[in-house]
C-alpha cells in the first residue's frame, strides 16, 4: 500500500512540473528502500563518473561555446560561409545550416543556436527570396544540427554513461552529420532561386571574410588535429579551446568584456552544466535500480516475442527514441535510457558505436518532433509565432531527417567506416 502511494505521489509530482532530477531522485530512493537493495552501487558509480577525466570537457566546451555565442563570431562566420558558398542556388540556406551546425556542436544547446543566430538568419533568408514557411522551418531545424559533430556535449555525455571511447564517437558522428546537412542542403537548393539573380563568387570578399574570422575559423581544425593527431586528450583540447576562445573574444576581437560580460557568461553556461550534472547524479540511482532488477532483460524477453532480428529491433528502437526525444531533453534521455537499451542492443549484435549514433540522431530529430519538440517552442518564443504554425513548417524537414535516420540506421558503415 505504501509503495503504491509512493508511486502515485511521484507521478503526481512529475505531472505538476517538478524538476526531473527531483522526480528521478525520489524514484530511486523509493525503489531502493522497498527492494531492500544496498545503495553502495550508486556511490561507486558516482565516483566513477566524478573521476572520469572526460567529465571536465563538459563545462569547458560549454563555456567556449557560450562565449562565442555572446561575441560577434556568428556574424563573422556567417560572412565567411556566405562568401564561400553563398553564390550557389540555395547557398544562403546552406550557409545557415553550416553555421548553425558549427555553433550547436560547441554549445551543445539547441536554444542557444536558435536565439543567437535566428535573428541574423531570418532577414537574410527572406531577403534572398525564401518563403517565410521555408525560413522558419530551416532555422527551427538548424538549431540541433551539430549534435553529431565534435566536440558535441551530448556525444561526450553518451560516452561517459555508456562507457564508450569518446574519441571513437567523435569520428563516428562526422559522416552521419554530413549526410544530414547534404540532404537538407539538397532541399535548400530545390527551394533556391535559379533566375540568375544570386550573387557571384568574389575571391576578394572571401579572403577578407576569412581574415576577419581567421582565429575562430581555425578552431575546429585545432580541436580535431589535436585529438586525432595524438597531441591532446579530449580534456586537454577542451581546456585549450576554452582558454583560446577567452583570449580571442576578449583581447583580439574585444567583443566580450572580461569583467562586464564573462561573469554572466560563466553563470549562464554553468547553469546548463549544473543541470546536466544534477540530472546525471539523480538518474544514476534510478538506472542502477533498474539494472539491478534486470529490467533490461525483462524487456528483452518481452521483445523476443515480437522482434525476431536486429532490423525489426532497430525499427522499434527508432520509434521509441523519437517518442523519448520529443518528451525529454537530450541529456535526461541519454542518462536514463542508454543503460537500459545497451544490453538489449548487444543481444541483437549491434555495435555500441553505431547504437550511439542512432541514439543521438533520434534525439536530434526529437527536438523537432511535435507536439513537444523543444526547438518548436524556442522558435515560437524567438519569432513570436503560434506553435501550431511551427508544427506545419517543420513537417518537410522532419520527413527529410527521418529519411536520413533510415540511412544511418540501416547502413552502419556510415558510422563505422573509420573502424572497419
């Protein structure tokens, strides 16, 4: 009776909007108490997470991304991308996709990208002749594009939770991420103008744009060469990136004031990191209970009645993760769901690295999935449009992303080509 009342109470707290980490923490406490399970396993797991060197990459890369978003880096990078590929039919839209992916990869937060770049991109796209429907849909979709590219925060968190080599996940996400951008770029070209009114490529402007943002444009090169060239670990690369961006934006470009702006940027970026760590700590208790009670094995036994091979399992997994992605934020979903699906995926012989890319792609799409995809509400707030209008404009992009997801899911070579 007491257990039932406890469950009802926790569900009630979740329904009225109690923070997720509180709900999961309470659920873990109740579960361990009534199951009479030793909670020392949770402490051991917390120590493992806290002592992981890669944990440091989360606040460092997040801080670097927020500093860039606070500066005029979006304007400079937008100018460079526009100079290089803006002459193509659909080039301005492709520029938007590339720049948004760059910023999301470094901030790890879709909302930051839409809010920081949305106001810049909207007038540029509409001036170029794109319809309002196309423009709103593109910007809403672009907010979460960079989640598969290094040094994406969700990739780092997934590696920590799933105990998968983060360097390998960084590599595995590159081609699937490029595939998504190519598919969306093809759609942009289709909707671009072919009347000859688009501008011509100008070498002088391209060189000037590159000079204006050379310090920021080289950053991804430094990070990737440092990590994959064996010169730095991900943690060292994160520390160098944070220091580099601080110096560049505060003392080279002088867009951000070291005293007036940096304390506020630190608070904003660390609020996101703190929320992630709170969810991580509380979710560990719940997931450890579920694992100890062999819940994944119970689910596996049930699924064997309906799913006979890994392809049907992957279809089921995608449907499940799309639902999870639109109902939960990506960080909570990684922490809660990953420990449950890994043993099941292993039973079907799915590579842990391929599973990671499928998982992250689904959650990236979940940001755009009605009725509660977070990108839809952020764009609703940013552009002062009814959320139902955002539902309508996002449908073509959602279909394109689902097409990309099908390729990523059933062509594992795309994720595993670096390791074969």
